[in-house]
């Protein structure tokens, strides 16, 4: 893809929940390009539960409510990029029955094969097969929108690289790198990740990608300190 010519138009950030006391955010993203609306993840279901011993998130406006604030209805969402099948990333997937779904083949296979991590929300991701586009590795979705395979948190996790007209390259690490402190190959590996080796490989890949692309912004998946500094819907990055 020629990044000088292929750019997305707008990136909106939406916080749909947070965990006290630090305010760790749970986030969805909307990318607009070529007149299309591409949603990245859908947030939490109303029945979401954290693992035992961890603070439950406080729900805010869900992704449908926030999209409505900028005049985007569910039927106007053309594509949902599913970074992975954890419950806090697919919780409102049923609200977008007309959208094409894009996921890494390895993530879908792990879920279908019965991985317990994804069993609770099978009713959300177990959609008709013809709704899915399965990808393997990095993949160009649309002008200025590229999926970056970043396994480790789970098999087939994917991050997103965007190219915007003014902001330039913007990297969404999602859960491959949850916060700025983890954006190093010396990072601590927490239990929520499935593979230490793959986490470190993906972190190195994303660091090198951000450097090679001259990324103006790297947005981490759950960083409360960074989140305070970012534009949120209805503001946008363009």
C-alpha cells in the first residue's frame, strides 16, 4: 500500500468503561475512510465480569450511544475489525448485524476449537461464517487502514496501523501493549497474556513498526495516564 496516497480520513476514540481507582479505560475506535465506517472492537456487554479478585469496570456510554453522537447508526457501520474475542472487545457485536467482520484466522480457530477463554461470549462471536473475512498476518483493510498481526496476548491478536492526512501514522497497539510502560522488550509479562515469547516478539515488531513509519502517536490499549491526554469523540484525529 502506498501510504503517501492511501490515507484514512478520521479516527475517533471512545471510552466505554473504566476501572477505578486509576480509571483504566476500555476503548473502541471508529475509522472513517472512503465514505465507510470501520469500527475497531465493540466494547463490553452489560453482563461483563472481570476475573476473580479484580475490580469490576464501571460502564459508561456504550459504543452505539457514542456513535449516535456523531450521527453514525449501527447499520452505517460497514466493517468491524475484531482485534480478539475477549469479552471487553466484542461485547456489543450483536448491535452490528449488517457489518462485515474481520478477524485473524488463528484467533477464530482457537475460539472454535473450544478455548475456555472465549467460551462465555460464544453467543457474540459465533456468527454466520459468510459474515467473516479471515486473515493471516498483516492485512490491508482499506486506504490508510492496516491490520498488524500481534499474537501473544492471545493467538491471532491484531493491532491496527492507520495513516491520516494530518496526523500521519498512528498505531493502535490494543492489548498487545496495554500501556506505555510495556512498550519495551524488557517488559513484564502479566498472566492475562498467553505466550511470553509471542508477546515479546509482537512488542518488538510494534516498536520497530512505529519507528519505521515515523508514528506521530502510539495509542495503548488500557493506559489511564495516556488516555487523559487524548482526543475523544466527538473530537477526532485527522
